[in-house]
C-alpha cells in the first residue's frame, strides 16, 4: 500500500510539473508575449548600438588628438606676428590707394579687386 501511494504522489507531482511547464511555454508563445519579447530585444540592441557609437566617438576624438599632437596641429602660434610680417601687413593695407600694387599699374579705376580674401 505504501508503494502505491508513493507512485500515485510521484505521478501527480510529475503531472503538475509538466502542466505548469507547458502552460508557461504556451504563454510565451502568445502574440502579445512575442511582441513584448521583440520590443525588449530591440531596446537592448539599441542600447548596445548607442554604447558602441559612443565608444567609437570617444576613440575617434582620442585618436584625432594624438594625431594632432604628432603633426603639430594642436600648437597655437602666438597671435602677435613677427616684426617683419607685421610691417608688411600694414604696408599692404596702406597701398590700396596707390596706383601700383605688386607691379600692376593703374588699379585704381578697375572693377576687379586684387585682394583675394575680400569676398570671403
């Protein structure tokens, strides 16, 4: 009699376990559950892509600064020009009203400008 009770209880427990397991799987396969799982995976993938993009951007900025230092692009020269260049700039600005600029005669009455940076 003890043996029958044991096997009856074991069978009932196995049946309850199997029924619970099947019901959980069925609930996971409903359209609403599948949509929620897909949405969660999409959000997770979006976060991973965002983290990857931020890592790439950080690496890019770091590498650009390394290259800038190696090539000397980050070095800012003094705003003050050396004396020879400063006087040349002043002389070029004062030559606008003269008749000869850099070997070109009579530029006073022309419609063309010889200052290449004037339009920019």
